[in-house]
C-alpha cells in the first residue's frame, strides 16, 4: 500500500469534522436545578446562550444535589476521562460550608479539583457562593474568601457569587431559603457568563 494512502486511512475520512469541545459542569443542587424542572436550570439555559454566541461547545451537566467537594473529587477522574472537556465549571463547596467543614479543608479539595482539571487540559471557572448569615460572620467570611484564594493560587477564572442578586431577593428563592427558583436561573446564568465566555472563546479558537 502506498505510504500516502496509508496515511490518509489513519487520518480518517477527508473533511471529517472534529468533535465539538465540551464544557463540563461539576456542581451541586445549585447547578442541578433542585426544586425546578431540569430544563429551566441555568446550565440548561447555558446551552442556548452558547448557541446564540455561535460557539461550538456541548454541555455536560454532572451536577448532583447534595454533593460536596470531596464527592466531586471522587467523581472527577472518570468524568475527565470520559468527556475530555475543554472547559470545566466547578460549582461546589456550599454543602461543605453548610456542614461547617473547616475552610482550609474545603480550599484544599477545591484546589485539587481545579488542578486535576487543568492537568487534563481544561480551562477552569470556579463559581463561589455565600453562606446564610446565621453561620456567623467569622466563618462566613472565611468561607467566602477561600474561593478567591483558590482562584489566585491556581489561575482559575472566578465568579465570586453565583447567587449575586438572587439570594438577597426572597421572591427568587424557594421556601427553604437555600435554593433559587426557576425565575432566578437566568440571573444565575448572567452571573456566570462574563467569566465563562472568555474560556469558551479561547477553547473554540484552539479547536479551530
């Protein structure tokens, strides 16, 4: 067999399209649309926003209600291997904080999540949250600060407050005071989008 023909066979069909880059969302109930229809959640709305922006990415939502940073870390290697994402959004830590886990412990696991994603070739966006005021100002401030600390240490992009403009509006929160309503989901997407768009554009250019 001529060398050129053999090389063409290895390369696959002429003009075959490369697979679309993937965006993996690793989160908890805030990204799993807890208490609302899944197609109303901000991650589902993100799919339409990406298409409107003319970007090629497909979205994989690997969020599980109640998940912790440790739970996400246990699931991440398999997800990275299966999906090979170009971008990873890490939205975890709220359940750790609600359980009173030490901020340093939460930060260490978030750092591992970011670094494993980066080592797999993905760009990372870290989405932070705030705790309810009844957890005490000292702990709440340490918890809020850890997201910035992890982002600065790892070079990850950061959305400081996923629920900015949501958690302080009672009509946008479910009766439990912890989970946003369907009406809040577009605002959550608006909070994420400015930090996410540059990563999507960079990985779209890289694929191109």
